[in-house]
C-alpha cells in the first residue's frame, strides 16, 4: 500500500506550493498546521504515513523532543523525516539532523530531485530487500536522445548510476528492447551508452505514481571513464542531498 506523506506547518506559503507540487506528481499529502493536529492524525491513522516533512523554520526550541514525540504516537512504526522550505544553513541543518531529520528537499529543488528524495524516504519506510540496489544511483535532469529500431526520441534522465538509468519519456520502448543513448552530462558533455529496457512505467492501472512515465535501462556498453564519472557524480549528488 502506498504511504501518505504528512506535511507539518502546511499553512506557510512555500509549503503550500510544495504540497501542490507533490500532489501533481502523484503523492498523497496530508497537511497539518500544528503539532497537535499531527498528533491527532497519527493517533487515528499513523500506520498509513510513511514520511513526515518538517519545515526548516518550525518554531520549536527543542526540535528533537518534538519529533520524538511524533514518532512515539505509533510504537514500532517508522517515519522518515524530510527537511523542507528554505535552506536554513549549516548550523540549523545540524540541529535538524540531530533531531532525526534525514533527507533534504530544501528550495530550490527540481521536480526529478524532489520525486527521487520522496521515493528514498518512502523506500526507507519499506526497508525491504527489493528496495536495495547494487550500485549507487542519484537524481539528474539531463537531456537524452534514445534510439531504437530506426526511431529517435528525446527524453530526460530522472535517475542514473554506473549500471543504468531511468529515462523520463512519454512513449518508452518495450521491455527487452535494445537502446542506444546519447546523454548530455553537464560536466562531461555528450556520452554514448547502449543498454536494454528492463522496465517501463506507462499510464494505466499498473502505473507507478511515484515514477514519471518512462523506462528503466540497464547499461550493456559504457566506457570505463564514463562509468567512473557516474559513480563520482552519484556520490557527490547524494552528499549534497543529505541533511
């Protein structure tokens, strides 16, 4: 079952915008204005919540105690905490981190990264083996040209690793199709890769709302230099996205 996302301080204008963005890309967002409202909601339906968004300017002297109180409402149930709103700077980031906030979605943030971070938070809730990956992956928003069967389509990279990529595309090719990719990496220029489609996400009853329309591609041919570059990119990108 897909989990809800609890949004604290939802009356703030920037968080109202965040709520709209999350709703548009398929998340069920439950807004609450005050911690008391959050406690009431969690007592009634806390097991439906998989992640809690915490504003960077939440007015608590003791943020750690406040968030621990929320976690205790449903014993044994895990909520991943995300920091949102304006980037508060290193000192406040440390305070939020010490309070148990793990993932950052501070402004400004592009849609691909926002979606990736929410998916990380909700996957952490699931804590299942299928959520684990062999290689480090990170969000991106790079242009890509995909070619197969004499046809060419333009898309955007949503997430990438040294072993594959998810390409956001309205009409992806079928699973097992062989794909040639030309990826525009800002720090490296255009690079070539070939691979196979291993999964697709298209409109319909089986669509994953947490992913854009598109296709997951497993690389079969990628230069060693580009592979190393993607590993380093993923490490640095995830470092910047941690609290």
